[in-house]
């Protein structure tokens, strides 16, 4: 079984020392690289969303129920 654990920076060394002493635990560090969104990218995404909403209102594009979107999350 795998777990994802978030540990505050100031407690990382303590936490690692603690779990290193558990012989049945295998430690595999995972780094998450968050993609930075530039202002231009954000502007383009908002513009695209507005255009999509206009198409839905004009009946040129079909929308989907909010429940479907929430179930994907």
C-alpha cells in the first residue's frame, strides 16, 4: 500500500528519522514540480472559457451538468 504524506518543512528531518527506524517501511521520495502559470497563459485560458460560454449560450455548443464535473474531481 502506498501513502502520500505532507510534512511541514521544519519537521521533515524528524519524520524521516522516525520512519527510517521502521524496517517494514520503504521510503521513496517524490518531488512534485508545479507548473507556473504566466499572466498571459491565465488570460488566454479565461478568454477561451468566455468564448466557450458564449457558444453554449448561442446553442452552438452543448454544456454538461455540474454534477458530472464534480464527480470527476
